[in-house]
């Protein structure tokens, strides 16, 4: 007599162990990488055309004009304070920082400055100028801190240069 054996049939279980291991490693790695994505925001002031009154014209306004071959630090009363020529085909940001420190020593209560880039100024150049006029690194009690120079930055268009003959 012939026996019929029933084959034992069992449903295959889904093995999710490798997927769980992947998640255990992947989630912390992604969370750690989020710390490095940091965006910094600067608050800028744009000059208001209607607010130019006689009193504001008499108030001292510091300006940094960015040209392709030089940086010009000036004010609205005495004219050009310092012309900083390029050094090795790049703007001399170190000299700009020294001039800003000197101006802050003479005008300790002054907090605002106008930066006027020319139309061909690169974004990196504009940001570097902003960083130099806003603050500088100083050592206080053995710690490096950011000392304030002119944190209130306004933007404007650079004036056209007179043709040199």
C-alpha cells in the first residue's frame, strides 16, 4: 500500500534583519551629517531714497567702494580716507581690516557703514569685505573673540569712476 506523505509546507518568513542593520547604521550617519550643514545669515540694510534729509547728509557716513583693481575707503565729508590697491592680483583684505580697526579707534560710537560694490564684483569678494568691516578676531583673557567694528552694513551701487587720462 502506498502512503501519501504530505510534504510539510511552511510559508517562508521574511528576513528583515539585514534591512534593520542598515537602518541602525544609516540613521545616525545621516543625523551626524546634518550638523555640518550650517547656514549663516547677515542682516543688511538697504538705503531708503526718501529718507535722505539734511541731518543725515551732515552725519558722517563711512563707505567702502569695491572696484576691480582697488578698494576705496571714504566718507561723505572729507572724501577718500584710504585707497587700497590690489596685492598679487587680489584685493588686500588684511589692509582693509587694519584701516577699519584704525577708523573704529577714531570713531568708537560709529556702528554703520555702506559697502558699494561695482557691477563686476564677485560674491566672494563682497562677503570677504563684509566680514572685514563687521568684526575682527581679538584675544581677550587668553580666548579668541570677535571684536565689533561696524556691524550695521548697508549696500549701495558703486559710483562710476572718472576716466584717468
